[in-house]
């Protein structure tokens, strides 16, 4: 082949490398080689933007590899000693920085590979393009990061080298929200910074929002450092937890201290560009609004405007506005409500309909489950109720409703000078609830049938208190007509006047009447059947039917 520039321009990159591979074999890269073959090395170097010597070394790596090439392979190809081959370390490092080579094991750096992407470009007679590092979008930045973490997983780079690569990458893209917010955290500790970045990487690139500690172990230079930081994560004293950036995973109200993830605060700040959907907390007792059936409720003239007003306050836009204004004025921002009144007056169903209409989930607390025969467990249980509620408020798009249904047993008058273990436990639970209500940042609704035994401290902390009255005759007539539309207005009016029943009692009657109709059809007079069921509704055996006027 003629050694002139015009003829060389017609030769492909792989043809140049094939020529150099043959001519460099046993050449020791001495003067005779450069005199005879330097033009090929210069041409290849120019096409790859490397020095002629680096072009030859890359050729040898491809010839002897492309994987697990060692300095001894270079020595064997050139017919030189291993010691002399090590003199080319600077050129090998330069090729690694250009991504033409990568270390097979960054800890030893005595083996290197030719990446598949480089081989692909050479086959296409193209210069391997370096990944663009500037002007990246958030998605492109994390895509670039994924490649770096793959190199770390493959031990092609060391954690310290990854740290510097990431620092340079972020410095090249200062305009990105992720980069700005990460810098604003002022994480001067190397490991804290690396932990935050790897948690973000795993969430975005691996869809992994539950991290066990061995996934971040490589960040630490020494095993003792890792063990010390792991202990701090486990007991919740880690600096990243104190900053509200990292938290334990929460399952069914229990903190899993063996796994961590980013808090919603951290996600909202650092990963805003990814529009992550707030995950609903996986907690027991969670009732989603779309599972609640629509139900028409009827209230007395006194209760109707009270419920309407509360509904208005809990609508998302209005709730956010009121909550912000209360905070600005120095008031507590939590909404604590007490629904009280006779059984069957619609207290619990009103909570369900408020949740359904405002799009809020309900975290229902089973009060008996809180209390435990083991000393100290009840107090722990009630704390966990509020802890998981705070997690749910943080993670969910709309603050859910914390419902203490039939809460008589935990909001009663505290025992003065309690001596028994049970009384002390009851007082401890109540004190915890009172403290939590002081700092509540959400919506709590408690329902109870009894109010005579309500502790004054609780009465003061409930912002809204609605006494659910038993329906009067006009309301009862509407309820009868809704539940049993086959009845005439006259029949509904007759039942409403004759029986002073609650809505729950009337629903029981209607259900039994429907079952009777399915089983026996209309063999008897509907009103006779309804009168019998209404008379039987009260357990004490006394009829509530009114005689005359």
C-alpha cells in the first residue's frame, strides 16, 4: 500500500488497525517501526483524536482482546518486558478517560476491555463518540449516571472515581433542578452526598424505592464506616434522617429499620422534573375514596348546614387556602372534628361521604386493636398510628382523614391519681393523643355515642363539634321514601309519624323488609310487615310507636 495521504484517506479505520497490528508485532515500537509505519499510526490517531502511540496501543488491545487485556499481553505483542509495558500506563489511562478502554477491575487496574460501543463504532468506520455531558435534560443526566453506576457494578471504576465523575457531570449541567437542589443541601460529607445520589439513581433508573443497606455499602471506604452509618440509619439518628431526606420504609404502620428510602420532601425537591406520583402509604385500615359507594344522607335543619360547612372546608382548594392562612396567623393548622350523638344517626357514614366527595382516603383506626395487655405496647401502638398518618400525609396527593370510630374508650375523662396498670395505660394513651392533636397537620375525625364522659382537654382540641340529632318526622319521611321507593307518600308519612327511629334503625327495617320480599313475595300487607319490624327494632321490647297525636 502506498504511504501517501490520499491513499490513506481511502483506508477504513479497521484496515488501518489491521496494518498496525501486523507491523507492530515484535517491533518493540522502536525507531524502525515509526519510520516504516508512523504514517499509519498518525492517520489512525488523527481519526480517533489520540496520539499515534495511543492509537497503536488501542490496536493491540483490540487484537489481543477485546476483553481482559493485560500489560503482559502488550509486552508479548511488542516483544518487550512486562516492566517496559508498564511504562505505557499513562497512555492506557488516557484511553480509559476517553472511554476507548475501561478497566475490568478498577481496584487492580491491570486488566482492561475494549467496550462494545467502541467496537461498534470502529466497525462502522466511525470515531467512537463520547457521550454528551453538557446541556443535558434531567432524563439524559440520569441516563448518563446509569452508565457510570454500571461501571461501578462491573468494578470498572472505583467509588472515589465515580464521585469525581459525578461531581464533574453535575458541574457541567448546573442549570438542572436536580443539580441545584442537591447543591442547596450543602452535603459536605462525601458519604452523605453519595448516599443521596445513589438513592435518586436507584429510584429513577431502577424504579427501586426500598433500599437495603448492602446497596449503598460500596460508598464507604472502610467496613467500619459502613457499620457505623448503618447503625445510625437503623436507630434513626443519621444526619440524612434528621434533615428529613431519608426515612425507614413503613409497612402496615410498622417502621422497617432494615430498609430506607427518600422522603417525599426529598423527592419533591430533587426529582421534581420526573413528576413522580406520590405513592399512597401502604397502611392497614386504608379506605380509598373510589371504593366508597355514594349514599344520600338526610340531616335535621340544624345538622345540614354544619355538615355542608365542613364539606366546604375539606374541599382540596379551600382546605389548602385555609390551612396556609392559619399557619400564617400562628394558629394550629390541623382539623380535628368530633361527631357525637345517638347510634344510627349517620356519624360514620357522614365521614365516608365527606371522604368520597373530597377525594380523600380514610385511615380507619380500630380502637380495640390499639390497646394491648402488654405494658407499654398500647402507648407504642397509638404513637405508630400517628406516625403512619404523618407518612401518609407526606406521600399522598391529598391529606387523608384519620378516623377514630367509636372513640369513647380513648377520649374519656382521665383518671386522677391512677394506680392500676389499666388506668395508667388509659391515661398514657390519652396524653399521647392530646399531644398529637396539638401538632396535627391533617384531618382527624372521632365519632362517639357518649359525650357526658368527654375529657375537657379533648373538647378544647376539637375544632369542630357536631351533635348528630335523631331525624325528625319530616326527615324520617324522606329516609323511608329513599330506602323503600315502592311506598306511597302517605305510607312513608305514616311510618315517620308513628316511629321515632334513627336512620340506622330505619335501614335495618328496610333491609329486613327487602329480604322478606325476596323470600315470600307480597303475601302479606307491606305495612303490616313494616309495622312488625319497626316494633321489633328496639332490643328492650318497648314499642316506640306513637298513639294518636
